[in-house]
């Protein structure tokens, strides 16, 4: 009993020294006396439990709290567990600006109507404001915490500022609420471990720009009602944006120049204004929906100059516009059930393996840009586990609907050649040349090229086409070139031609037709065949036969030469 009286007397003297000056008339409150008793004993001082729910019965003065945390009370020493206060109401402005706090601090479920200023303060141990409500400004800029900092379920009703703060341990703000109009400013915040903002609510513009987080960063299941910026932030571990919601109707989520050492997880992330990942860097990047029955829609998706070291996985997405200019995906780029409505820009992008399954591209106009896109392997199919024989034509279709560029066709042709699929390579080459020719179809030279070099020889890749046409004409000529029209003196020596043997007659008809068809070649029969003895119909066919030979034979020779070349 004597020890309790001694402790009470000591606390009265401590508080009397604390409340000097203008506040001396007030004296120590029972609440403050009790808090010192609890802190000295290493217990949590829960004012609700001790003094009831009334706000006035739970008041602590701001100056009291400042002195308690900074060790300014002479003769008082907090327990080694630190200072733990719960359900207190501190109506005054609390300023620890540039102060040093040596013990761990827990201010749980407390209320700060006037706000707090911890700017440039040094906390040698942990800091926790879990469940507290800060109605005024919350200033943490330049603050340093040499352990963990916790703001779980904390509500910031004014602005909250963490610019340049340095948390050597972990930052946790799970289920925090930023409801003030001034929003949140976390620019240049440095975190030595993880930064967890999961399931939080942000009702004003929020800036996570140029942060440095050595561990993981999470906004899992968080809601952002206004603009948010992550530009220039570096995360050593994973960036978890799964199920995050961004409600601004116009502005995209700015993840520009974001650097993530491990995985960027943005599955089921919803954003009305789209997403910008321009110049971002990831080891792996996952974006879209994991549920085939649920498609995630974005106005725009920007991946310009982004770099993905391993897996780029975009699935079940519906975007109005996608821009991935100079995107680099160094391993597998997997696009599954991605539907692009208006425009797709993949110019100068680089892929190692590009897998396209169930893709839908803009079908009208030059809305797909693939200029200078490169890859080591590319596949397009309906089922990722199975490639059907005609699936490769989806790649050809992609080139056909894209803005014309000869390099796109040349690269796909080379790819099929490397795989030993010559027929596919030839088809790509022909389609590319045909499109190049028909780009200016109104020119006579273009029409001539299309008719004589495309249709007849497949731009040199289909010489057999010319051969079969030529043989058909030669066989047709056998019906018109009758051996009876040979010079009589010639027939006199070849009486067997007149005895009606069908085999011998057929052979002569074939070689006579061939002799008439081949330009510059003399088999000795054409000059003995009397054109003056034939009918008008045969005469017309004769000229067609000769002209066809003059056209088809040079084309056939050119096509054969192209094959050897």
C-alpha cells in the first residue's frame, strides 16, 4: 500500500512539472495519472475499459502525450515494452516534429481531432496507430522509424503526408481509410521490408510516386476513388494489385516507370480509366481475369517500352486500345482471350515466344500496327494445349488485317522456313507480295503483275501452277491440231499416220501441239502443218495457243529460276 502511495505522489510531482506555465492551473487529470501507472507497469492503457465510452472521460492532453513519448518527464521511465495507449481522445494538436522517441509506441483506436505532426521525428523502435482516427492533418514527412510502422484500420480524415519518410522495417496499412479531400502523399517513401496497403480505401488523389520498397508491395482488394500514381516506384519483391479497384472515370492508373523485382500481380484489377505500365519493368507480369467466364474491361492498356524478364500473361481482357510499342518480353508472352476493339499498337516490340489464343483484333481499317515487331517463335490457336493444322492461318490473318509492312510478312516467312514448313512460308510470301501489289491496284503494271506473276506463278513460289496450266493447254491443243493437215508430201512418207492407229495419232497430236506451244523451240512438226487448211475456229484457237506459249513459258522459266535462286 505504501508503494502505491509513493508512486502516486511521484506521478503528481511529474505531472505538476509537466503542466507548468499556461497550463499549470489545470493540473494532472486522473486519466493521465492512470496512463502513467499503466505505462510504467508495461500494460496497455485502455481508457475505454477504465473510464467508459464518453469522449471527455478519455481525454489526454497533446502536451502530455508529447512529453510521455519523448521522455521529457524527469524521473519517469516507461517500461521496456514501450508506450501502449488505447481508445484515448487527444483533442490538442500533437507535434513530435524532429523529436526522438526511444521506446516502442502503440496508439491504438485513438482519436486525434486536431491532427498530428510526426514530421522528421526519429522512432528508435516500432510505431503503431492501428484503428486510430486522425481528423486533422497527419504529417509523417521525413519521419524515420527504425522498426515497423503500422496503420491498420487507421482513418485519415484530413490529408496524410509521408514524403521522404524512411521505415526500416515493415509498413502495414491494411484496411486503412483515407477520406480527406487532400488525399495521400507517399512520394519518396522508403520501406526496408514490405509495404501493405491491402483492403484500404482512398477517396482522394493518392501519390505513391518514387517509393523504394525492398520487400513486397500490396494494394490487394483496395479501392481508389480518385487518381492514383505509382510512377517511378521500385519494389524489390512482388507488387500485388489483385482485385484492386480504380473508380476514376477518365484517368488511368499510372504505373509508369514502375520497377518490380519479382511478380506484378494485377489479376482481376478493375480500372474505368485504363492502365498505363509504360516503361515498367517486371520479372513476371500477370494482368486480366483468371476466370474464363469473367472478362476485365479497360479503356486503354499501355505497355510502351515495358520490359518483362520472364512471363507476360494477359488473359480474359477486353480493351478499347492497347499500346505496346517497344515492349520487350524476354521469355513467354501469353495473350489468351484478349479482345481489342479499336486499335492495337505493337510496333518495334520484341518477343521470344509469343502465344496468341482466342484473340480478337480490330477488323476494319489499318487499326493493328505490327511494324518492326520481332519474335523467335509465334503461335496462334484456339486451344493452348493443342495446335490444329489450320491454326497457323490465324497468324496470316493477323498480318492481313494489320497495317501493311513487308517486314511483317518476311519475318513470318523466315519463321516458317526455320521450322521446315516450306508450304506455309511460301503462302505467307505470296500473300505479302499480293498485298503489296494490290496496294496500288489501279496501276496497269500492278494489274499485270497480279494476273501474270501472282495468279499464274505465285510470285515464283508456285512454278508447278504454270506447268499444269501449260500442260492443260497442250492437251487441249491435241483436239485442234489434226495430223491430216500436214503437208501431203510429208504424209506420203508417213503413211502409218493415215491408217487410223489412235496411239500413234495421239502421240503425233501431242508433239505437234507442244511444238506449236513452245516459243523458240523447233520439234520439226509445226513447220509441216498447213495452217491454210484449217477451219476458222481452229485458226482462232491456234493464235490463242501460240500467245499462251509466249506468255506461260517465260513465266515458268522465271519461276523455276526463282526457286534455284
